[in-house]
């Protein structure tokens, strides 16, 4: 009880701190504009990947950079792809466009010339001999961009929806979401693989939207959400799904064969057979660390994540000008957007500190970075926070579109106005 009370007080204190953080986030680029000047040949700091980690690192850097430096953002996708609405928008129709918002809004307050944007993918990193500078080579054009510092924020990849979109444009992404909606709508026996957050949320949504369908969640672990979340949340998730009528099979794996497209059933490793005409894979996210692996094999952990120092540079001393943040990195914490943001802030500060010859600061995962909102069907959700000695699980209300409008606003946009989309049609 005392532990829970302490956690409540810590959470209230944190909420106040967040207000100060938001004020600082709004003021810093505006103050920086007073002193930053554009120069003819700035030194470039390349940010590869602009999702939660890279976009925030770019904003942080462009808000504090000394004159003479510039941020070059290189992002593969035309729009920011909001991962955490994907399970819901694979099920309910009419919100697909809200998962893809245009870039640049978040960088609108920074000084003119502090950044430039390239829509494209980094294909290769090349180190120059010497002090660790190098260049990136773009995948399609082969164009080379020299960097003084590089931020790798290439995140994770998955087999596709609901964990990642896979397509590069908003149009492609919306088509894919509608395809999933149709696949589920026309199915009778839906089986979801993986009882992480995506599997739990999507299983609840499917069963609540289509109570007449058989929905089974197959999870290899002994409890749901077992990576980094407390037992209280696992129990709440299980209770929530069972109350909706989802069948949850724990400690089980599906034996995948090549006939998945035309299947009628799936076989489990225990030999149990489950009827299935729609298989949804909520497993198999992997760190997207290929770029790092090529330039520095020793910076890749067994898990495939990029190994980083506490200062968020790659562990390989030859790569001391290469920083990494977000899902691509190996950290002892739940990997989510909050953590990606915190790492991005440390990366931005450290690059500017390195430029100024100052001692670098260290990233320490904070207890609250694992806080999460978990939906349990279309109408119920819980807010979860834990400091590892106690858990707080509070019922919350939410909209069908989840918090997509709030996210658009946070990133400097009017929900759901997409000038970029209007121009291209
Ligand atoms: C279904 C689901 C629900 C989630 N819900 C939540 C939640 O409620 N709250 C929360 O905090 N977190 C949530 N997460 C986790 C969160 O989405 C991730 O932790 C976060 O997206 C990590 O951000 P990132 O910037 O590291 O990488 P990613 O989001 O994976 O983005 C990587 C970016 O890099 C780009 N890129 C990749 N390779 C290249 C290249 N070679 N060149 C240029 N660009 C490249 C990609 O296009 C992409 O934009 C959820 C995740 C999933 C899958």
C-alpha cells in the first residue's frame, strides 16, 4: 500500500515536471533563432530515420546547434507513421488517414537554415579515416552526404501490419490498412500470434467489433505482455480479453507452413489444431540495424540491436561520431516512444556538447519511460505505470481514433489537415 502511495506521488510530481518540459520544448527553438545564422557551407549532422527517435533528435539538435552546423534529416517515408494506432485501424474503418501525418510541422519553430530534409533512404555508411567523420550514401540515387556526426534512428522492422506499415507513402499505407480491415471482416476464425501489446489490443478490438467471430490469441510466453511489464497488467489484459470472449492460449506456438494464404486451420506445437481463416502476426519485430552492422559488426548485439555506450555513441571507438536512439538500440528497458524521446534528447545534447568540447552526459532509463496505455477492446483501456516496486493500473476513457488528434497537435499540426496530401492529389 505504501509503495503504491509513493508511486502515486511520484507520478503526480512527474506530471508537473512534464509541464516544464513542454514549456522548454516550445521556448528553446524560439530563443535559438535569435543567435543562429545560416552560413554558406555548414557542417552536417545527419539524422537517419525520422520517427519518434530521429524526428525528436532532429528537433532537439536544430534547436540548440551552433552557427556553422546544420541538421540533414533523411527519412524513407513520405509521412510519419504512427505505430500505436495501427492495431485499431486494421480493424475499424474510416480513420486510416490519421495514422499518417505530414513531416516538418515539428520543425516549424526552428531557425531558418538549421535543417534540411531529404525523402529517401540511407543505403550505406562510410567512415573516413581519421577522427570518425564519414558519409552516408543514399539508396536509390547513390548521392553522398558527408557528416560530422550521424544519428542512427532507423527503429525496428516487422513483417508488416499491425506492427509496422511496410509501405513508404500515405496512400500505400491506407490501402494496406483497408486490406487488413477487409481480411478480418470477411473471416470467421481469426487467430492472432503474439501476446505483446499489439496482439492484446488487436485481439480485443476484433472480438468487440465482430462478436460473432471466433478470435484466438496464441502467445508463446506464460503470461501476456511479458517483456518489461508487471504481472498486474498481464492479469488485467487476460481478464479483459476473456471478458470479451477472446480465447487466449498461452505457452503455445503456431507451426507455420507455406499454406497460410489458403488456410482453414493452424496447428500448434502442442499438436492442438485451431480453426483459422485469418492469421494475424503480431510477432517478429526486429531492430533495423543493418546500416550499423555493415560499418561496425562489433556494435551489433546478439539480439540484433545496436550496442551503445551510456553516452549513446556506438560502442566501437572508431564510430565515436555515430550515435543511436530508439528501437534500434540495446537498452535495458521497455522500448517505446517515451524512451526513444529521452534518448533522442541525450543524443542532441551530446552532439552539441561534443562540438563544444564539453563532457558528454549519460542516458539512464527512467522508471516512467515504460508507462503505457493499453486498450482492452474498443471501449475500455487502462493507463499503466510501474517503478518496479509497485504498479498503478487506472481505467481510462478513449476515442475510437485513440489519441491520434493529440499526437498530430504535439507534432505541430492541425488534426487532420494534410497540406502535403492535398498538393499531391
Ligand atoms: C503496434 C504498436 C503499438 C505501440 N504502442 C505504443 C504506445 O502506445 N506508446 C509508446 O510509447 N510506444 C508504443 N509503441 C512502440 C513505439 O512505436 C516504438 O518504440 C517507436 O516507434 C520507436 O521509434 P523509433 O524512432 O526508434 O523507430 P521506428 O518507429 O521504427 O521508426 C524508424 C524510422 O526510420 C526510418 N528508416 C528506417 N530505415 C531507414 C533508412 N535506411 N533511411 C532512412 N530512413 C529509415 C523509417 O522509415 C521510420 O520512419 C508501439 C509499437 C507498436 C508496433
